[in-house]
C-alpha cells in the first residue's frame, strides 16, 4: 500500500481525529472531531453543530488546517500508523437542517447508535443544525506503527 492508500484506511477507520486551525489572533485551536472520509471524493469531512460555530468562522478566514489521527485505541485497522494531514478546508452552511444528511452512511459506520439520536431531533434541535467542513488533502505525513521518532513517509498533491 502506498502512503495515500494507507492514510485512507486510517481516516476511514479512525473514531476520532484532532482538527487544528488558526484563529484570527494567530492562536492554534484544536478540536476533537469524528472524521468522515469519502474514498469516492478523496476528501475528509466533519460535521459540527451551529452551537460550536467558531471553528467555521476561523476556517472561512484561514482555510489551511491540520488533522491528526493517532492513538491505536481510536483506529480500528489491522495495522497502525499515525497520520497528519495538511489540507485546505471549506465550510458548507447553506442547508443547516439536512445538508449534512448525505454523510450519514459514513457516520453510521462509526457510530451505529446515531439512528436513535436522529429520531430524537426535536429534543435537541440546535444540535442537529449542522455545518459540513470539507478538507482536501494537500500533504500527508504517515508514521508506521505510530513511531514518530522516525522520519514519516510523505504524500503530496
């Protein structure tokens, strides 16, 4: 497997990732996020409630982001690698009510119990008003077995 294919497998199977972005004041802000990777589109997606919209505002001002996948316990694959993706992000917020629903199949694979929560949308309406963050990979660093003491394998667009 080449670096990109291996990273795709990690992104598809990771239960959590760390999305880092830069605030207008220049501070790095990092958020734990559920990564939703589409092999078909070769892009990484996140959804976020409008209740937590600061990250969307930051991304609109500076679309360069970093996403870290690490921690063996969070990556359900037969092999392990730590992955850092550098990419360009875009925020979609035109249809907060159900513009994210096309990602539900990817979400369901990681959190099958999500169906029960979706059925209760009326109880938490603002939580289900969601933006979509799309990240197009620009560079990927991959550390086999998560060993960051060694040089990473690299992929660039």
